[in-house]
């Protein structure tokens, strides 16, 4: 295996970023966040940095931008060079000309009211008289010049992200670090961000470094991969080789692309050194090893018309959201649907399709402006959120919004205590042990990690013992392991729960968990189908701006009539074929 | 539903947020917004201080007419005018009662009305000016008038933060409602329900502030990387911002006419008094 990492001491003028033996400990921290890290990216490279939580990814970003050690004081040992400049002897503002940084919660990085003001902010601060030309140039290059007078809060998530990139590029740095571009965006917008980064890399020779959990993006766009663990570099390899290390990646809680997982599982004898990492490679590879469509693949299971009792019914519901120009934005119009016991509904659609409003309406927080809504046969219009609470519970996308007490334990007990029920204590104990929160019970929810916060918010939702559980983006911004954990939890939650409704961008969640999908598009409910129906209808999902999980595209690409919804399902259906082939091969080799 | 519950469900923070935004950013084509922000600020100071030097009601009425006209042409939001209207009305009622109670004649009432008139001139002028001047221009103007840079940045950043804060507050408030339990007995005039809402209104501030504080960490890092601290020392940004402001003839005409108008009002006041 070739290892790109150079031995310490070698100096290469071509390096965009070069870190040798960097060690840094935040003041008061128990352990070092950078622990002898070596890291090197060539000029013009497109590198992905991967690693589990706490592996030192964000500290690496802060070291490269000079925030460590100039802003976060502490001792930085070793050498950190950005475009040939030692960060220790430079300053954060000088480094800003060499490296631009877009962080994961990019919304908080935007400090000015409009796109234009945001873009001229840095050049103006540094006294460039040509700030207007600079900003115009960047906005034109990024294709958002037409948005220049828009207010930040009028932008979609994707547009905000591009604005943050524009601001980071306003001083024309040669290196850009983007922390998890896909975390807060729907797949469609995430794709456009990656396309933009690719363009900057190829046309303008910018060096791009991304921190990324989703290896499918890494496979599609990056050229090499750095794996970090415990503040150290484990290895730095070309992308195909890196992602083929399936077992090692999984040991670091990283999941390779679905095609790679499938190829790895099929390769029982571990004969291959390298697996396919992209969809196209996967299709060719699987064709070559002889995977064919399963024989009984043609029939489509009818969509599961749930027979359960109707929990929630929408009857011609309309809602208009107030806007700055007083015209109002129609979120949806004449929407009718019903949710029955036994449903596991996923509501999908791009950013701003009205998914959150749809969910909140079920809690009584948002009242419909037209039409009627009923909860178990009773009109919801007259019910306050306090009244619906015993039957419906809503779990926010941002768990922080649910932490209203000083610690997790009180938060979970809040609902039952407010109602003075006698099960408060017992239920809280039970939920905490079921969701593995016992060790965290005395901590403030805000200070937990993303995965822990999600578990805590789920426990709060369940503490209301609802019939109908509503979850807003339960897997957003989670690393892959926490994501799997959350999906696993959804499988077995709540004895009182009769139906679960999830609003999500996460198509793997839809494919693996839901039994019914509602597609919202331009304020209309355009489809109410089962996941397999949805994903077998490629014309449909692509025109609604959705993206299918890779395994779906893989099975469709192989000519299967009915798409496999998860790698496991794919393997189940394909395996019979493969064993036949394997047997034939064996016979031949004897 | 009780009256208070109905009122609570109708009053939406969403609407309040929109009103604030419109007041801050929504009026780009009113007359006052065409003026240079520095001139406008100086004019505003003059116009709010000068009423206190006049006791002549004719002058005050003339000034009141100007500020009312400006407020009406600046498309001030209905909510703000309504609140002002209510407070003025209450003020008048209280003055009337006070005058009666003190056994005073119409004179006492008139004297107190003069005070209300002055306050009203100030209020309307403030509303008109701050509706027309957007926070960006205001912050630049303050910078030009030699106020410290962090202060003027704070104003524009504050406006940028308002929608975020309101949204955050709204979410936390909803959390309290979705998990809370209003009192079973409503009490006289539903006072218990009122108390319940007031209590969560206050409680919701704490998580809001903690959540916001957490988010601001990223903001502070971003400011650092984009030269905010640098420019506080070097003053480059101030220089560039000043160079994009200019005083035009319209500013001069506006100031000139204002002075002439006040002079004419003073003269007219004298004529009437004689």
C-alpha cells in the first residue's frame, strides 16, 4: 500500500498545508486534542478528513486557521505550516489571506444582514479599497450575484452555505476548509455545494479540505483521505485504497459507501485488495462478478394500506407563512391526508417544502388557516398544545430547544411532574436506562455530544407517553454511528406509541425504516406510497428533487425492476445468485 | 377557551417578528431614507431637543404636524402607531383625572397637555427616523460621528440577531407549552391561566440565552478570522465606510427648510400671542 505521508523533516514547497508532530491541549482539558498529528496536503489537492467524534478534526481546523494557538491559548508544539507560513509566528488575520474556513454551523458564521455586506466584510476590514470589485468577482464566480441584496434569513440552507463560502473566499485564499458540508443540507443542496467545490478545485486550482462523515461524497469528489484518531493521523491514502479498508474504517466508526460494503460482503474469501467505491464502479464490478436480478423481482408489494384507527386527519388544510413584503408564502394548500395506527410515516421534500409546519400543526402549536384537522376524531383547532401533549409529542430537529431544565433527568421528568402523576419517577428511571442516559443524567443537555443530545431529546418525547410521536430530522448532523443508533432506537421505541411520523432528508432512514412515504413538493402532497414504490419510480423521485440511497440506484442500474432498499436486502436478494457463481468458479478451478 | 387563552393564541410572536423586520429593513424608498444618515441623525437630535425650549403651543403644534406627517409618510407599522395611540390616550385620561382631582381648572389640564405634546413630537420623530434609516446606515452614521466601532457594529449585529433570538425564544416557549400543564382551576377572570403564561414567558428566556450563547462562539471565531479585531485597531473599515457616504443638495434643502419652518412657526406664535 502506498502511503502519501512524508517522513518528518522533508520540506516540499508544493505543500499547501503541512503539519508535523503537532500537539495541543485546550486549557483545562484532560487530554490533548492534537497528539503528535502529522498531516500534509499538496497544493491543488482535494482531501477528505475522516474520523470518529473526538478524533481531532475540529481542532485540526482551528490549528490551520490559526485560532489555535492565537485565540485559544495553550501550548502548541510541533510545526503547523499553511502555504509555507508557520502559523505560530503569524496571526489569525494574516492567515485569513491563505486559508478560508466554513464551519459546520455555518449560519452562525454569517454576521452581516445581506449577502453583499457579508461578502465585503473581510476585504473592508482589511482596508482593501477595491472591496466592491472583489465581492462582485466572487459572487459572480459562485453564481450568486443575483442574490446580493437578499437578507440572510431569506435564503435557503444551500444559499446560506454558498454565501459562507463566498465570505471565506473574499480574501482570495488558496486553501479552503469546509467542515461537513452535507450535515445541515438536504442531499440535493449538498450535491450542489460539492459541485461548486470541485469547480473551484479544478478551474482555479484551490486546495480543498473537507471534513466528512458521508463516504459517498468522499468517493465521488475527493482524491485522497486522511483518517484521524485520538488526535493522531492513522493514515493518508488515495481515496479508492482508503475506502476499500472496510474493516478498519468500521473500527473507527466510519461506514464506507454502500456499494463498497456490498462488494466487501460478497468477497467472502477477502481476495480483492480494492473494492468499487462509486456507483458506476459498483455496477461494473457487480456485473463482472455475475450478480443478476433476483428471479422473483418483478412483482411489487402493494402499498400497505394500513387498517388501523385514524389518529390524525387533515382535511383541505392550508397555511400561509407571513413574509417581509406582506404577500405571504403559501406553505401548503388544500392538503388532505390521514395517519393511522401502525403507520411509520416519513415526510420528505426539499428544504422549505413545509415538512416542519406539517408536523407542528399536529401538536396544536400552529393552527391551520383553512380546513380542519382532527386528532382521534376531535377537532384540533380548539385544542392547545398542552391538551394535545398527552397524545402527540414532537421532538425538535435541534435538541437544544427541548432542554428547559438544568439537567437531563429533570427534563425527562418535567411532563409527568407538571401533571403530578405517580409514574413520574418510575418512567424517568425506565427511559434513562433504556436510552443509556444514566451516566449523563446530571448534565445539562446543551453540553452533550450530538448523539447524546438526540437520545435525550427522544427520551423527553417518550416521557409524554404519546400515541403519535413526531420527529423532525432525527438523524440530521449525526455521525454515522449515532445515526445507526437512532434508527435502531426508532425500531423499538415506546409501548404506547401507535404511529410515528418523521420529517427527514435522510433517504437511508426512509428506505430502511418507514412503511409509508409522503412526498411534499411545491406545497402539494405529490405522493403517498411505500418506500419501495417510491424508489422504484426513478422518474418520480428525481423530478421531486429527492435522491435515492446508493443501493437503490445500484439495483436500478443493474436492471432490477424492484430496488433493494438496504445493503442487507440487496445481499439477501443477490446472494443466491452469487453462491451459484461461486460454486461454478470453484468447479472450474479444480 | 377563556379570553386570555384566546388572546394568547391570536397574538403570535411571528407577527411581532415580522413587524420588527419591516420596521428595521422594510422601508427603502421613503423620503427620509433618501437623506444622508449623518444629516438625518443630527436633524433628529435637533428636532427632539428643540421642543423643550418652546412653551408656545402654536410652535409645538406646528412641530407636531411635521413629525406626524413624516411618521405617516414613512409607513410606520400599524402596531407601533397603535401602541403609541393607546399610551397617549391613557396619558390624556390620567391627566384629565389628575386635573379634576387636584380641583384644577382647564389651565392645569392645558399645561400638562403641553408636556404630552412634547413627548409625542419626540416619539413620532423617533419612529419616523428609525423606520426610515436601516440599521446598516445607522451604524455607519454612528461610526462617522466618532462613536466606538464595537458599539456601531453591535447595532447592526443586534438587528441581525433579532430574528434568530425570536425564533429561538419561540421554540423554547413552545417546549414549555408542549410539556407544561396549565392550572385546572382557572380562577377569577382566568388569572391563574394568565399567571401560567406570564411565568413561562419569563422562564423561556433562560434556555434561549444559554442556547444563543453557545451559538455565538462560532460567530466570535468568524469575526476574528475576518479581521474584525484587526480593523478596530487600524480603522481601515471606518475610512472605507465614510468614503461611501456623501452629503447631497437634498440634505441641505431639507435642513434649510426645517429651520425656516421652525422660524416661521415661532413668528406665527408671536403674532397670535399679540
